[in-house]
């Protein structure tokens, strides 16, 4: 990179602190792609993880969304994000009124202690989220698993 | 791909039933190396779906962030007697499917 380009880039970063902040939390920009800029509110979603996992290769996870799951008011999708895995979007689940109950259980891989976020999209187009911290003693490492 | 899928055999109409799915699959992340240091290609089940007598009731896009031998537990409303059909596919294009009947009364 030339010195001139570097300085131009630096000036751009300084001029738009918002952009710099977005880069500070990479998950935020990834979630913004999902929501297309719509606000994500805390609540309705409950993300349950163990507080501590001995092994990140298989961590039980439960996501529940407070929703009546009727034709007019239901959960359309639930997205799971990790802020430390090499692939942040761990999974996306698509449900509908036929689900009857907005709850999903699965097992995830976590590369180290981190915060896991679940974002739910409701049928009215709003987004809700919950975040849970977890300590992982042995991470789902790249080669030792 | 072997899979174990559990649903109730019978249910009352309108009852919310639990579906539990366990598929045997390594969910290779694509970040591991083999004994001679070559990267092992990613091979995960990337799509899973559940249809209730032909109507999709649940779908999932999975990635390397899901543990090996993926486990999924979700719910659906017992509407009428019929079949729950499960299908999934991995990065190598290998497809799996399973079908379970359910008898709905009332």
C-alpha cells in the first residue's frame, strides 16, 4: 500500500467514526445484513447455554421465542451467531405457524469462550435477540478435535 | 447416512409434538488438517428440511458451527394422519432421507 492510500484510508476512518465502531463489533455488521438495517431489540428470545463447557465440540443450546405461533403472529426464522468462530453464522432455522411452538434445541461447536447471539425474525417483520456468554475450557480447536 | 428420528406414533389433533433428529455425519469443518498437513475439505450437512405430508414445517441451514452428528429438536402441530418426511444434503451432494408415519386422532 502506498503512503498516500494509507493516509486517505485513515482520513476516511477518522471522518466516519460510525463505520469504525461497526468494525469493532463484527457481529453487528453481519446481523445488519440479515435485518437489512431494521433495528434488533432485546427480548422475546431466550437463549440457553451452559455457563461453562469443558469441550467446545458439542455444546447443547436451546432457543425459545415468546410467540403464540398463529397464522398472523409467528416466528419466521431464528439465526444463531458466534462472535469467535471462524464462521459466525452457525445456523439458521426457518419455522412457521405449523411449528406450534417456537423452540429449537441443538448442539453447536464453539471456538473458545465467547458470546453467542440468537436473532429471531417475527411475522410482523420485527427482529428480537438474546445473547448468552459461555466459558469454553477446551475450544473446538482446528486440529485437535 | 444413518439417522435416528423420534416422533410420537400417535397424537391428538392440534397437539404440539416434539421431533428429535440425530444424523450420523462428521460435519467436517474445513479448518482441520490431515496427517500430512493438507487441509481437509469442508463437508457439512448444509440443508435440512421436514415436511408434514408434503408441506414444509421446518427447515434449517447449517454450517461448520453445528457439532458433529448434528442433533435437532423442534416442534410441529399434529394436523392429520400422514407422514413426516425428512431430507438433508451435505457439501458433497450426498442426500439422506427418512419418513415416519403419525396417526392423528380426534
